[in-house]
């Protein structure tokens, strides 16, 4: 779960969240491919372009992990299928989160900041103490 939250830690303009995506899937790939060239190829494949809202990225990571498990068990999974799943789920998951979740975060943080500002304006003893601490220095 922690790896999902760090999906954007290595964000770049070329692959955006691609490296974070591969890092998030690394434990799954290490379990499915204990060693060898297949593990390296799978990790390299997952460093390709990916971009979504990190809040729901775990859904897309779960779908990719399921495809990797099918591939490791011998089922023919085309690399293009993995790229399409990443592309479709990345954009499909980003839309609802950007539309519903993010505005509520902004409203909540703005409301909290204005309430904090109002409460400090009515905190008279604290303001008097601050003024008396500043006053002697300004008279020097």
C-alpha cells in the first residue's frame, strides 16, 4: 500500500509515473519471477508511460498484477494488452477522482484555513502577549 502512495515520487516528463508504477509492481514481479531474464523484462516493460490520479492507482495496479500472474502461469498475455489496460484504467480512474475527490479536498482545506484564521483573530490573550513581547524591542 505504501508503494501506491509513492507512485509519483519519481515523476518525469517522459514517462510520468512509469518508474513509480514499476516500483509499485516490483514485489509482485519478484514473487512471480524469482530470478532471471523474465523478471528484468517484466520490470522494464512496466517502466513505460503511465499516468493517473494516485488515489485510485491501486485498482489499476491490481489489474496489472492479475495479468502478470496469468502470464507467469503460462497463459499467453500479449504485452500490448498490458499497455492497453494501463492506458484505459489510468485515464478511466483519473477522471472521477479529479472530478469528485479533488474539489472536496480544496473546499475542506480552504474551510479549515479560514476557520483557523478566524479563531486566531479572536484569541485576544495570545495577541496581547505577542504585542507585549514585540513592543520592548521596537522601543530600542
